[in-house]
C-alpha cells in the first residue's frame, strides 16, 4: 500500500452529504485516506498530483463480472449482431475462409434475435474439419458442430448445449482453441477497466478454483481489487482453506498476504435466463406453447438451494444467488430467510412488488446490471408481456431501502460502469423514450450504487480514488443528455490503495 497526495480536488458528495465547496487536498497514507483539507502538508517522499479542480470520488466497482470470459471474449468471433441462424453460420464460414484450419470460438449470438436456436448439423454444413463452438450472448448455452461437441466430451445431438451441462463443459473450451486466458490478456483487460475508473470487481467466473487467481496475481495481474466467488463445485476447497468472505486469498493460504485479493461469496445460479426462456417465473412466458417449461424452472430443488445457503452461512460465506425470474427471486428470498444466509440477489430482473420489500427486510443487496435492459427491452415485451413495469425495478428498490450494487455481468454487457449508470438513468439505447422511466435513477443514485457502498472521500476512506474531468452527478437537460455525459466521462486518474493504476495520457 502506497502514499499519495492529490492537491486541489473537488469532492463528489456521494450520498448527498453536504460538503465543503472549496478545493481540497487529499492525502493517502499506507493505502488509506488520512487527511482531506484545503492545504495539507506533503510528507517527505510522497508523490504529489495536481487535480486542477477535477472531481474526486471513491473508485468504481463492477459487482458482477465473469472475468475469464470477458478476457477471452475480447479475442473471440463477435456474433452479437447476427440476426438469424443463417447469418451466424455465414459469419463463421467467412472466419474459416480467412483463417483456414483454425478452430472457431464465437460469442454473443442471441436465440431470441435469431428467431430460433441453431442446430449441430447447420454448423457441420459450414465445416466438419475444424471445431466450431459458439457461446450465446448470455452465456447460458453453446452451439457447436459435431467435432466441437466431441472435443468437449459431450454426447452427440442436433441442438445446443444448455445450462448446467454447458456450465460443466465450459472449463474445457481451451481444448478447442488453446488458452486465451494468458496473464498478458488479463493485464490488458484490467488496465482497460482501470482507465474507466474501476478500482475493483467481483469475479463470478464459472468453476474457478483458488489457484488460478493466486498464480495470476503473482504474474502481475494485481492492478485492481478482486473478490473471487466460488461455486458449489469449489465450496469444499474453500472450506478446507478456512476462507470466509472478506479474507485475503493469500497470506496463510499462499506466499504473499494482499488485502486487495479476497474471498467473495458463494455463487449459486438458481434459475436460467430471459434469452433462453429458462428464467423461473410466476407466470408462463408469452411464447409458452413453444417451451418445454412454460414458466421456466429452477436449476435445483428448494432443498438443495437451502442446503447450500445453510452451509455457506455456517462457515461465514456470503451467498450471491442468481435469480432472474420473479419465482426464482421469491424462492431465493424464502431460502435466505430460512437459513439466515446473507449476501445478494444477482440480477433480480423481474420482481413482484412485495418481494422488493423483502429484499430490504432481509438486508440483502440487489446486484443489478442496468445495461441488460438496453438489450432486453424488446425481448421482454415479447416474452414477458405486461410485465415490463416489474423489470429492472431500481426505483422500487431504492424506495424500499434496498442496497443497490451495479455491475455489468461482463461479457453479457461490457465491463463499463459508466454504461451501467447511463442505462440506469436513461433506460433507452436508441431514440425511443426511456423504458418505464418511473424506475429510472438520478445520476447521484446511480453513482452511489457504483462505488461499493463507499461514502464521500474523507479521512478513513479507502485509498481507492478516481479523478474525473466532469461532475458525475450533473443533471443535463434530458435524461438522454445526462446519460451521454456519463458515457463519455473522462477519467484523469485511478488509484487503488494509494497506487496509481491509470493516468490519462
Ligand atoms: Zn453472471
């Protein structure tokens, strides 16, 4: 942890606290802010940076990231624009023509935009010579040719691989295209996040083990704070290591203690997704006649969910429960209440009004991804008709006292907190009016939900800071112009524990 003196900065009042209007100096010592005052004396040997009147605030967090997929996705064939199965297959064919003999790993297609799922035989028609594996934009299924299925050890079929079967197969993707999760690739992705003002993230990568992050950290991927989440498959390893949420992953469990890399929650994926119509809902989907499960379904029984929550609670682990449909949210809340587990509901995309109040009563966080609403708006009107008023219900959540924590679910949407804030404020990706504007947040509310619950910078604050060229709480003439200003926010400096991790060129 490092010392740093930032001079002549303007404090961003994070939760409306009244603050001095004058420019202040901010001194970070040993990783923590020790002084905030108009003229702080510089201790010997401490670096001094002139903020020149810029705004200073706690650094930004992305509370929901699949970091390996984000790092690898940056290197994959982008199929997010494919409007049909045929178009996706054609893009794969082009890629093979450009790079003959090379396996293809693609990313980002959405069955709902394509009208249907692709089949194995349609990709076999493109190539039987190289493996082709296309991972859906929500990460909940993969569409492969027969060779790719065989390389992954999956049984032959003429359809996509879904949910748990796919999550189990995901760690074998390097068998197809080699490793793309190199330390260099991580460093590059973390630097890009730091350039946006990100100081920390929660990593929900599937089936992660402890060792990779510890190794990666020693390979120089130690730029930001990382909370590493385990899944049920890794729970015994975490228990054996004696790790509770908040503990440093290293220290007694590795060669170097570093409080920036810590144990996060146990992650449970309790239901599916909207895109695959597998999120578990109280009412049937709009196109229920096409579905095997008309209202989606839970990924595990209620007893299994409670056993996991109870186990985690008994050993000091928080639980992050993915629940997208309203039935999944309701059942997860009952399970938290039954077991005394703490933590978060991840996504909470469709909620019943009363359940929002229960989230607050149980003291759980709502870890939400506003940028998903930009993509899901039209799909929601189609598959959850008449339920749009209960989607991404951020206003209800704040009204009821729920602690909101914004994230991206990268790679589902880009690892960019400004995009999340903009989506929460404006709720539209195009020229249309905001989608259910009554659920929109102000910039101040969106910003407060993006800083890991940290207050206005003051003595005792974490030395995790951003310097911004503009006021992030400014309200423009319209929510559209406010959102545009957030998306273009220039970040001059990002600091983690007193250490500069980004400096604008
Ligand atoms: Zn996720």
